[in-house]
């Protein structure tokens, strides 16, 4: 059975923890899109980890962890992350990297940094991880599938020259900087290819066999619906699709094999980077929520940047769950709201004097204002509770109301950072 774990919102919803939790009963965990531009935070018996490329199943020794063909594969960060987790006592995980994955080249990161600097105040809030230049090259057919690195020097130099002719025109004439060091790039390839060769494999064939054997496979998404290049807050989006539907492409499996889609949504809203965010709050109110939120505060797992925060947005979350095809919703960090006397929930947007409850296109989103319904807070610590019925009634009311508003079954409630801090809930909406 194939299950997808994906985000409903802007990312940072807690997908890593949910994947890590569901991995207890999984055989395979696979990353199918994105790269090292976002991190999944996991707290377990080995410590606290921010995973950027590694699938969240690496802490389970019985699981095969796969980096799928849809990922932006940064070789150096992959090797560093592997060394980091092993240095903290984690046994060497089972790993396989698709032999069709494309490689993040050093000039991708350079172009990302140069373009953000050129755009200055009109930048996209990039993490400067090279993601947009990487995917641009992939679809312009000048990217590097990892299998291409294992060719003779003459063949490699032929492609390096072809790509560098294009890149140098921009580097020299638009960004006014040095051209690509072509011989240096050849050496870069030769230094790294041997370090990852042992991990490469035909991952789509492996997954096909795993499906036939009835194994449980988790597709681990990065970011969330609002960052999808088609359905998100374009152009302030990422460059690969974080939707569950893309999991079939980025992993190399038939779409009909995805039987369960667990959509993760946080009990309040947060985002890193620029873009429309209707329920965003500011000032002391935002500082308080940011510092109470997450595990140690709402700061980006990749960049360390303070995350933008706001109240729960039912309009955006309903849309996010619909686009993902949610069969289940995992509702995270409910415990972080225990300090509040009152908790606003955005139930609609006001657009040009009218209330709407369906998520609009970006040009209209810019003019939207939040419409709130305010709930009383429960004013206590709810960590350690294992049954939904044992939560304070006001916390139950909060979850029940949001489930009604978004129209998708909340079957998991996270009330703490640890793997065991999960409440499994019977939902009246579960078919």
C-alpha cells in the first residue's frame, strides 16, 4: 500500500514528525520532489534533527529510504547529512538514490544567489539553495541526470561546454561576474561521483516489486499546497509540485497505487519566504506565537529565518486539503496554543466588500482580509494526553470546529514534538 504524507499549507506543518511516526509500520520511505531548500524536524531517542534531503525513515533500520527521481539531489549535503546523523549514534540507514535523479550543480546555487541579489526588494524570498535554476535546467533539457556523471572525460567536457556557453552569457553580461570554470567543474564531478555510486539504483523497479509484495510505502512531500507552482500563490512558490499527485511521477509509480493521502495541517499558520498570507499577524502578538510555536520556536529548519506566523486559515486549509486529495488530516502542534486566552480562526476572506470561503487566485488574494471567529483558550499543558476525549473540552471544540470548516477528517492530533505525542482520533467524516 502506498501512502502520501504532504502539506496543506505553506510548508512547516510537521510532515517530518508524521512521516517518522507512520514509518513505524512502513517498509519504504521516499522523497519525491524538492531538495535541500526545506527541512523536516524530528525529535526521537537520538536527539533533535532537521532533515533536508534524507527521508524521515532513516531512524528506522528496517526501512529502505529512497531519494526519488523528482528530487533536486545535492551530493555534498546528502553526504554531510548522512555523516551528521551517524555521528549522533543513529545506525547506518538503508539508502537508495534513483539513477535518474538530477544533480544540483554548483552553478545552480550561484545563479539562485545572484538572481535574488539582482531582484533586491522584489525577490521571491528564495532559500538560495539553487532550486529554481535547477528545475529550470531540468525542463530546458540541460540538467544532469546522475547517471550521466559516469562517462569519460571527453563526453563530460562536451556537455560542460554546451551548458557553460549558455550560462556564461548570463554570468558575464547580466550578473557581471566570472564565467564557469569548466575544468574545475569536470573535477567537481569526478570527485563526487564515486562517493555516491554505491547508493544508486533503479528505484522505480524496486518500488514496483515492493508494491507487488504488498509492502507499505510512504511518499514524503516537502512544503505544501500553497507553494505548488500551479495551484499555489504563484509566483511566490517553489519549483516542483508538492502535491500528492506528483508523488507518482517523482517516485516512478502508477498514480492509482496511492491509496491514502495524509495531509498535515498545523493548528495555526506559518510560512517562510515572501507571498500572500491572509491570516498573518504582526508585532508582539506574532512574537509570542512564534516563540511558543514549533519545538523551540518558529524558525526555518533550513535557513534559520523567523517564520511568518498567523492564525489558522480554514479557507486556505480547505483548499489545500482538496488539492492534495486528503483521506486523512494530521493536525499538529495543538499544544503550542495552550498559552492563549483567546484563539482566532480565519473562517472566511473579505474580498471587495464580500465574504468568500473559496481560495482565490493570487491577484485577488492580495486584496483579501481575514474574517475571524474567536474561540476561548484552554490555558493548560496538553502534552502527554493520549485520548482525544481526555483533552480539555475547549481544545476538543477547537479541533471539531476546524474539521467541520475544512470538510476533511482529522484522524491524528499531534500534541508534542516527540514521536509518541500523537492522539489517534475517530472522525465522523471518515468514510
